[in-house]
C-alpha cells in the first residue's frame, strides 16, 4: 500500500483530477467533500477511492474525519488542501457572511487540516503538504476581496509552515492555477470567454485539471524534496511572479 494522501474537495473538478492522479501514481487516496452526496457517490463508484464528508472550515470535524482516515488507511503523509468556495461581490455589497464563509473554508481550512496531520508527519520525519491557491490570490480580482485575501493567505501560511517543518522532512508548497476548464469556468458565457478571458492568457487556452494534478503529483513525490515554501504558477503566462 502506498503513502496515504488526503485530497480535500477531492471528488469534483481539480480535486477529482488530483485524487485520480495520485491513485494512479501509487498513493492510497482519501477524498473529502462537503455536500454533494450524488457526485461523491459517483466518484467513489468510478474510482474506488473512499470518500469522507466533512467541512474543512470546522476544526473538530476535520479532527474527527482525519482520525477516521488514519484508522482506516494509516497516518496521512500527503495532504492536498484543495477545497474552496467563492462568494463574489464588490466589498461595498459584501455581507460579513460572505467574507466569513470564504475565509473559513479557503484559509482557516488549511490550519484545520494541517494542524491535525502535522504531529504525525513530524513524528514520521516525512510529509508533503500542497495547497491549491489561485492566480487571483497573486494578482487580485474585482469582486473577490474575500477570495483573493484567503488565497494570498494560503501562500503566506505555506511559506511560514515550510520554515517550521523543513528540518523534519516535510515540504509545504502551493500550486496557483489560472483559468482551468472546470465545470464552473465552462459555465462562463461564450462571449466573455472569447473576448475577455482567452485573450488575457498568453498560451491562448484554458488549462486542464490534469495539468494541475501533475504539478501536485510531482510536489508529493520524493523527487521534489528540495522544493519547499514555493508557489507553482500554473496559469499559461497570464500572471508571472
């Protein structure tokens, strides 16, 4: 049995691609989801990957779920923080509930998950933590003060944790995707896609979820042991940092 990997938000979109790619690379994968039981059941049937339902924004729920995953599969050695939500509005129209929901899932979720696996990783002198940020956490985006703040926070969190854990054989990195051909992005009106989004991407196309997954598989591997505290900007040249 390969190293145990947990992928949050791992049953749909980019998370699904990551879960499958890690399984194909020999990892024992557990995928979490928050609410779509039908999609999770379909994912489990099609991939054979076990699923666990919990809210990454709830510390106690994370602790309980990770304890169950450890009992079922073994200590978590690879953690992929992929779960994320959007609640887009300009700040002057944003309710505190919109702010709190995004910060709790997209930023506090990293603390909730990492805090509940870090002791085992430190004890085992090995770990791989990869968080999925966003191009909008690097450059900002209209109507996304909450999302951009959380995703930028993910990068700062990663750099600090990387310093804390490097001596314990634990690497901590970020992948920051640009526009990826997920269900959400493909729902954008065709005119907006053709006139606004695609012209802003130098390579002239959307990314594919499998391309993000390959970044994650590399960062999870022994071959990436020299890389920690880094951000891979996978956005087709739309933003270069």
